[in-house]
């Protein structure tokens, strides 16, 4: 077992031991977790990301329902501990189905939400990430393209891959657990995270990664954990600036938010997944006005989402308040590919160079 | 300009020339297209796929609306012809936005559906595929993993890649236009197309591609054109059997249908995209019963979808009628990962080997 795996396993066993000790001491076993709602996430100035606040809730075995929850936790801990010992992995969905084979019917999950939530609970209380439990997501991360040479530790041995020279036009597929990657050498000046596949392909076709020494990370909409993790590592370990390029609508600002500040659902992992240094390139509401981009009117749900962002602690900065208020004012949103209304090269010849210079990145 | 590109360009110019000739001959210009509905697709015994029937509809310039449609077609033809000449490419969405820069306001698209439909119309009348027009999809194809060495022609030169030895655990990312790939050599016995990422990862973790000499193609839900195209080419050029492994519900049967028989939307491309030899491994309703898989009850929309499949010419075979009727009878559906209820190795040690032997593939 790798040192990392042994460590994760020990954390899990400690949890089970705690229940044991509670029993032994004549106490009703319980597990305490931070409350996971928007009102209980707060800014941690030290790490620069949003984390859970002080409010907690307790799962206690003092009811049948609560006892059943802890029973499921114990069975899951056993499964995960075995999985780590055997060097295997599984998906959240497999865990749900696998519970049908457990000898105790009461320990079986009744829905996938239940098993998903439990794994998140275990992440929070153990301080070990899902990836370190060897739980894979259903869908893998996206792709990288740019001047980076890396080494990936696969089950079939090590692979050294240059993310321009050794890959096709599709780029390098980020594995489920990007901590299996070691960065070897690079010629990257900055990391550019891009929301849509169409724009990612435009940048690659126009050779933007080559001309500007940038690593293009495809976010593929709301980014998978693997994509956010590798972005964080690029920023952390290689000390590279990270900029995020999305559509100009409230849903895309959330994509930026999850890259930069973490998400409410995974606030316990912000230090592992979020890149507080990440900055937003656009499409900004200001760009819609300045570049006179083709736009669509905001729908009611867009307006609601913008208003809820004004309340979201992650967006309470002068920059975002100004942009969101401008957007509510003009009542418009634009897609990143709307830049094509000025020609296919406008984004790489004009828009990005101007914005990156303004931001001091280039 | 590559020979292929010159050819595609010539087909487009021919179309424009037809309008010109109609004008010159004092006729009102028009364009005739096959009607694109389920009732107008029929089985072509020669190619083994479903194609459009004889019913057609005509776009004529005898109304302002019709004239505007043909005007847009002509502007789009010019754009595509220039794009081919310059060796560039673009996405459907970029085309939509780009039309804003056209000098004639009447030629500009009013919605993305309009430009998407027009490009499909041009595919049908010219007999040239979108990929050969250099129109990229928004999202790229999925990944390959298995004993295949290929050469991809990229904008940055040729890349030789072995889809096990030269890739990470994420596999080889299929490029937008898989016709840029040449198959070099392989040790593949059969191609296994898999719907979900979780199952794809399970097969790769368990070394199924290695043990069974199979190429695992991740479909990622409803497969992109690039994924269907490469599957067709593997079957055609390398003469490899193709089997499809999905969830056991009506939506997944449609995924199989689009791989094997083509889709209604792209019936004009069936010979290019469909793999009529492809066979369905499962999850079959029979499997839900035989292997006593964990299941969910069919929803109303599931039942409707199954009933509409019974009417769909692509599913009018004894095999599918029996399976669909059994499913309506038992009222259940199962996911492919439900096989994990028998343990994580059940799918690779028992289920797939049994099914493949039954089917005569292994």
C-alpha cells in the first residue's frame, strides 16, 4: 500500500475507532459535521478561499434513523479501508450498488444521494479527499493543451507526455486523480481555463497556446473536481497565474466562482480544489458594452441568478458588484463565441491580448 | 488546399451555380430536400442502415421567407468555400455569430437553430459532410483505450500514438474530425463501446482491454459524431466486430440505435456514421431478470419512450420487440453499474465474458 493510501486508511479506521470508544464509554455514538449551507460558508483570509463556518449539526444514534446512518457509515468505512488495502478504486455509483451485497440489510443505501452524501461526510470528518479514498467521479476531467511535460503514474506504469508534442488535437485527457501527475518541465507563462469546447478549439486552431506560451485547460462547463484540482496545482506548484474565460452570464460566473473560491457543496475541500489567485478574463458585462457583442436578453432565471450572486459571499467584491449591477442594468448576456461576430481571429488577435495586458498577465 | 477540401469546395460551388442557372433560365430558384421525419426514414438493405425515403420538400424563393432562406444558404456557401480555401475551420456557433459581420442584414441568422439546420441542409444536398466543410462540433468526441497504434494528422504535424502505451489513464482523446486519423497497427479482437464513464473506468481499471484485446470506446452518453464515425471506421477498415454496452433503459437503446442504425436527424449520414454490424451486449431486460439486478421502476416517460421505440423502424426486429415487451412487462430498468451489486469484478469476470461467448464474439 502506498504511504498516501495507508494514511487515508488510518484516518478512516480512526473514525470507526471513535464510535467504538463512544460505545465502550457508555455514550450514544455520534458524528459532528459542519452545516453545509450558503449561510455557513465564510472567507478564510489565510487560505484565501471560502470554507465552512462554526455551525455544526450532529448525527446521533439516539434514533433508529440516526443509528442507521452511522451503521451505513461504518460499512462504508470498511469497504473503503479494504479498497485502499487492495489498491483498487470504484465510483460513487458502484458503492451504492455494492451496498446491496452487504450482509446487513439495514446498512444498504436506499438512494444514490444517500451514498454520495455519506462519502462527502466522511471526507469532511476524516480530512481525507474522495480521491484519496480511491473513489472516482462518474465523469472524468477535461483536457490540457500547452507547453507542459508531465509524468502520469498509471496502473500500467509511468507515462511521460508532453501536452503539445505527444497528443492529438484533442489534447491530454486529465485522469480522474490528477495527483497521479508530476509536472516535469514547462514553458508556460499563464494558465487559461476555457468554458466551452468551441472556444477551446478556436484557441488551439489559432495556435494561441503556442504564441502566448499558455496552457489551455478546457473546463467543459461546470468543471469536474479533477479539472479544478489540476488548476490549483498548476498555480500552487508552478507558481503560474490562472485566468478564467467563460460566457458572460450568471451561470458562467458560478463556473469562475467554483474555480476561484470553491463551491458550497465542497467548501471542505476549498484548499485542495480552489485557486484563489484565479482571475476572470471575461466575457464581462463591460465587454458586452465595449465590444458591442451580439447578445440575448436576460431571462427571469438569469435575473434571479444574478440577484442571488449579489448575496453570495464569494461575489461580494467591488469588481463583481459593479459587473453584476451593470448586467442587470443592460439586461443582456453574451456567449464567448459571440466574439466571432468580429471575425474568427478577433479573440486571439485582439480581445485576449487586450484583456491580458490590462490585467498585467501578458 | 488538400484534394478532399478542393472536392468539398467544388460541391458547394456547384450548388450556388445551380441557383445561378435557375435565375439565368428565368426560373424562381429553389432547393429540394428529403423530408426529415421518422415516417420518412427507411431501411436500405444494401448499406444496412436507415436512410431518408422518397418524400421531399422544396425551399423556393417564391416568398420573402423562402427567398431569405436561399440568400442565407448562398452567404453560408461563400463562407464555407473561403474557409476551405484558407484551410481553416469553425464551429456551428461561430458561424451563427459570424453572420452578424455579413454586409447584408437579411442574410444574418436569427437563431442558432437556423444556422445549424442550414448546415445540415447543405450536407444533404451537397453530399459532403459537415466535417469536410471544416465545421467543428461544440463538444469533441470521447476517448479510446486499447491495443491500437494510430497516426493523427494535426495542424502541428503528425503524431503517432499507441492507445495504451502513449496515453494516461484517461485514454486517447478522439479529435473533432476522426478522418484525420490513420490506423497503423493493432491487436484488437473486438470494439466495445461503453455508455458511462464509470463503467469505462471500471473496464480499464480491471484491465479488460488488455486481457481481452479489446478497444474500449467511451460513448459518453449520446455519442458525438466523431465517436460514431471512428466506430464505423474501425468496423469498416479493420473489419472488427463492434458491441455496445449501455444502461438498460429506453434512452440507452436509443444510444445503441444511433451507433448501429444512425439517427433521424442525421439519416443522410448513416453510411458515414452508422455501424450496422454493431450488436447490443446489454444491459438487456433479460439481464435484469436473469442476473436479478438492482433496478428502478419505469417512469411514465420511460414507458412512453419504450412504446415509441416499438413504432420506430430501427427497432422493428424480433430481438428488440421481445426485449422491449419484456421490459414493459417487468416495469423495471437497470444501470450498467448495477452489476457492481455482485462485486466490482463481476462485470469483467462473469457478465461480459458470458455475454460475449453467447454472442460468438469471444
